[in-house]
């Protein structure tokens, strides 16, 4: 019986965790988590606002450093238009 229980444990998929801030390239869900934006907002940012991305083997991928740069530029643009 003990051997069966051990086999069940080994058959369970391993859960991997990775700190997004340590990754160089991010997927769409990771960019959503990283930026706090929805998938719709990310798609709009790519298509209309120039969020840099690339396709790798058919998947949309973002370089984290370029996402950081883009976010800073967007913040600077919005800060100029805000009136206090």
C-alpha cells in the first residue's frame, strides 16, 4: 500500500514557480501580471500604442526590459497631460 501512495505522489505534476522579475522574456499572461493590465489592454497596447513584442514559435513574447521602458514612456506622456 505504501508503494502505491508514493507512486501517486510521483504521478502528480510538479508545480514550478518563477519570479517574473527574474525572467528576460514574458508571455502575455505574465505581462498582464507584471503590469497589472488586462489581456485586452495588452492587446490594445501592442496594436495601437506600440508595446514592443515579438512572436517566438507562434507565441507572443515580450522582453521584460523593453516592457519596462515602454511603461516609463507611457507614464511620462500621461504625467504631462495631467492637470493639478
